């Protein structure tokens, strides 16, 4: 009986290690194109927030356009290109050389590259509301046929 209990505990211990190994293995999976684009867009928004709040970069932030990133918006490519142009042509040299602004520029360039090259066919765009990338107000846009059905149902 003692040996049977010992074998059961060894099996439980082995299954526990197997489960922990599987959890560790799945967390080590490389990021997908989509997850990397989402992560980069969040990092860019955090950097923009820091730039707008930090005393040394507030004056530089005044020349930056407002931007609210949504990787599901088909206008993101043109918005990133425009934003990259502005960051590369900031009015003063001191703004162009600020480490946080250089980091922001590098991240925007990387996200644009990921969206236009690496994930070109992987991303799904749910909206084409270019104004939402400037205002942050994401509202559902109905196509004409969908709008007709909504009006008829009302």
C-alpha cells in the first residue's frame, strides 16, 4: 500500500511538472504580427502621453498632430506616414534630438513597417473612419445598405 501511494504522488508530481512546462512553453511563443502591432500602438500612445506631460518635451509636443491609434482602422497607414513626416521635420533641432522623441519616431517607423510589409495581409480593418484617429471618437459607421435597414427597423 505504501508503494501505491508513493507511485500516485510521483504521478501527480510528474503531471504537475508537465502542466507547468506547457504553461511556460505557451508563454514563450513568439509574438504574432497582430500582437506586435497592438503592443507597438500601445507603446506609441504611452510615449505620446509622456511627451505631452513632460516639462522638457511639452513645447515639442505642441507641433505634433493629435493621434489615437487603432490598428483596425484602414487609415492608420496614412496617419502614421503623416505623423512620421512631422516628427522628422520638427521645427527645432533640440526637439528632433530629444531621446523620447527619437524613440517615438523609431516606434512609429517600426509600426508602419510592420503594418505595410510584414502584416500586410494579416490585419483586418473594421473601419475606415480617418477622423477617429485624430479625435479618438470611434463611432460605428454604417454603409448605405445597412443604414437603410436600420431606418426601416425603427
